[in-house]
C-alpha cells in the first residue's frame, strides 16, 4: 500500500476537498476523457447525488463543477479569473475548455441536484455526460469524490483498494502493526520509512524540499487567516474570530497574567485562521481534507512558536510521520465526512498531528503509534452535521479542539513507553464500523444534528 505524502497534503481551494476540489478534479478528468474521443461533442451535462446534492450549494459544488468543466483546476485556481469565467458562462450558456471547442452548457438546465437518487459506490457521487449536436448522449462517466480531493471512477472504485501498479517500495506496510514491525526490524523511524517509500516512487524528487513548500503554503494560510476579518460568505453571518483572538493573545504576552491553559487559545487561533480561510473559499492545504485542514498546521505552528528546541528543519519529519498515519486511515477506513462522519476528517487529522508531534519531540515508533491511537480514539463517533451545509459551524472551532487533542495525545504518549491496550489498527477499524452504522443524517447531508437544531436563516 502506497499513498504519497503529496497526495495527502496538496494545495487546493475551499471550502471542501470532497465537495469542491473533488468535483472540480472529476470534471477535469472528464474533459481529458473527451479529448481522447475520436468524435466531437457539442454539449455537457452533470448531475450531483447523495451528499454532493444535499450540501452542494453550501460547499460551492455547483461552482466547482462548472469551473472544472471550463478547464479550471484546484492547483492553479485564480479567484478573479474564476469569477469572470463563471459570469461569462452564465450569461452565454457555453463552455470553452482547451482542445474541445465551444460546448453548450446552461447551468440552470444542465446541472442537476438529484436529491432522490443516491449512487451505490459512495455518498459523494456525480455523473458527467457529453452530448452530440442533436442533444443525444455520447459519453457518460460516473465519478466518486471519496475525501481529501481524491476522485475515483465507478470502475476504479470497483477495482478495490489493492490497486497499486507503481514500482515496489521498501516498506509496504498496510497496517500500524506492520509499520511497527518494519520499524523494529529496520531500526528506522516512521518518517524515515515513509521517506524511503517516497524516494522509491519518485527517485528524482526531493521529498523534504517539497514538504517545506507544503509547510510554506500552510503557514501562509495561517497568516492570511490571522490578518483577515469580516463576515464569512454563505448566509449564516459567521464572523471571523481568529484575528481578534490572536491580537488579544499578543496583548497578554509578557504580562505574566495569562493562565497556563491560554496555550489552548493559541492553538485554536492558528487552526481557526486556516478554516476561516477555507470557509471563505481561499487557498488551503488538504490535511487530510479541507474541512480538517487547520489541525496539522496549527500543531506545527504551536510546536515551532511555543516549544523550546523546535526547529523548522524537522518539519518534513513531522509531515512524513503524519502522512504515514493518514495513509493507514484512508486505506483501512476513510477520511471522508460523507462516508464516516467528522471522526474521519478532524479525527484523522488529529491522529496525524499527534503522531507528527510525538515524532519531532523524540518519540519512538511505538510512542508515535500510541499518540495517533489516543487522538483517533477520542474522536470516535463524531458526526458531520454542518449548519446549512457550510464548512463553518461546527467545523471551524472543531479544528481548534482537534489540535488541542492532538497535542494532549502526543504528550500522553511520551509519558509512557508506547505500551497501551488499544492498538491504532483497532481504533481505525472501529472508526470504519462506526461510520458504516452511522445514520446518513449525520454524514454531511445536513439532515440531522446541529444542522437542523440551530436556526440558520
């Protein structure tokens, strides 16, 4: 099993990796499919199903699909150009993706939110269709946005998780137990094994240099969030709070009046800054998703700015360790809120951050695994019930609490020798089973929980 650290940590746009980035990526893949066809198409249609339909407006899924079909991709997204292109498409009723000419597409007619029919493969399903000059369908493909910006076609999903046709890797662990066994046999840390795997798959790429660029994007997102103020879009009138909290903390610094627990407010401010940027549709790094994008950066920033002896040169070690844990969770369970609730998003992010922090604080592989298990175990059962389908309430604050839990989990693990009762593999499997048993109302459909018990109009 191999999942690159650069697949888990990738630069994209808000507010959702599964509902915004994923559909945009799927649309781009559909354009590539059409470019490979021997005939010319004249128009496009799209339908959204399951969670993509129920919370699509709040997650800007419609915008993402339209822009994706126009050839826009998350990694090169430019907000001003995107808005201009959206206005043109709505006014003219046409798309003009590169290499395909002018295609008919009237959003009000050709983009359907299908609330009646869920697709069988995953809660986040969408069908893209191409038509000829007579309006007859000539190409159709079903895509599933499975969390974290990852997209699979119907055939790819049916092929299963074992599909991996890349070069062999030296440490192919599929479980935390195998990870610990390989660490003990090799004498290497979790990060060192993950780094070796990355180099085996991309011999010409320096993973550490790439990870420093990932951190630069994360840090820039924190800084933008700490500097911004105002009301977040979407209609809930949620006010940005990270800047005010941060300014209050800065004013208290040096007065010797702040109680020790104020450190939790620092972590919350960092995490909330990221998720306020995400809620505003800004640029974020999936970690492993957009909805949970604040946890890992907040814990790194906490470590760098508040822990004696921290050094930025060890950031790759943090991120490689975190990615190893995130890969195990994605492979054996899910990182999708629409599939397993928020335990799969903020819970996974907290486990990843706890493992990364334990590693850079000198933890052994056993202590790293223990840190991840503690953090994940204490998010089990967490539902995904965003008010009005927006990644704002409870998502923004929830990232702050996920960061706090990650630091606590890492600290607890380092107080022991790594021996503990519940293995990480058991916590991951429990999360998967809990997600399977969870009512659809609590899996990013906004049909239950806070989404229906908080006035949102």
